[in-house]
C-alpha cells in the first residue's frame, strides 16, 4: 500500500539492518498504547510496511500512528481479516471446497467487512 505522507507525521526513524521495524519503534520510545500507538511504518518510497518487516540495510522510515487515516485503514483491514476468519469458522462452506475457493470467500468476506467498518467508523473519527 502506497500513500502520500500525512500532514502531521512522526519524526523519521532509523531501522537498522536485521532489526524489525517494531523493535526500532519500541526502542525509540514511541507509544505502545492508545491512539498514538504506531501501527505501521512508511518507507522512503511511501510504501507502508508491517512492524514485523526487517530491512536488509539501514533505512529511514516514518512511523504511522493509529490516529492517522493510514493507521485507521490498516486497523480496519486487519480487523476485517480477523472477523472474516471468525465468520468462516462459525459458518464453514458446505462443500469440501478448494484452497482457491476458500481464499476467494475470505477475500470477499473481508472486503464486505471493510466496507461495513468504513460506514460505522468513518475516517473523520479518531481511533
């Protein structure tokens, strides 16, 4: 996911080679709870990276807080996948199905959940 930098961005952070972004965020003293918790980082090309991402070389990134539009989008996306798994566990398909069919159902369910979450949790609201 690539997006422009938000108006209010956190100070750049250096992630050393071989270190996860999450470790660098924690060691830099960023919040670990609340609306300002860092949920992803944005690399120099504008690509959002998960906190488990481990760069091969030292890299400067921009921490992205949950209270930003990109942060809320990541949370909604992750919540949709968790909810889709729960729905599928509760209401499994009747046929034995294939992995492809299961992935398609999961993706369709996730997309529906994301659209629903956007309706009940608009971007104008904070986390």
